């Protein structure tokens, strides 16, 4: 069983890494990029029978800083 967790900064939270990427893209000639938000993807290999509720608890306790980040969970066999 696998879980994929997407973690992104909440709207309104400054994203200095995203701004650095936007600036670098402009310097490389990629015009028209008005904003970049950078996040992370965490892939978990889970034992059979693991639940989305368990992964959600992992996110709440460790994988995401819920004060400034949102997350989504995708489960697959």
C-alpha cells in the first residue's frame, strides 16, 4: 500500500523559495511566470491494512506544519 502526501504553504504565507524560483526563471528568459509556490511530496510505503486516518495523523503530528501548511493525502494499492 502506498500513500502520497502533498504539502503546500497556505495562501498568504510568504514563500521565499517560490519567489527565488520565479526570479531565476525570469533571469533564464522564461517570461510570463507571475508566481511560484513551492511544496513537497512525501511518498510512504505502508503495510497492508494501513488507513488514510493513520496517514492523516502522521501529517498532523509530523509531516506538515499545520499552522502554515495545508496537505492532501492520496492512497493507492
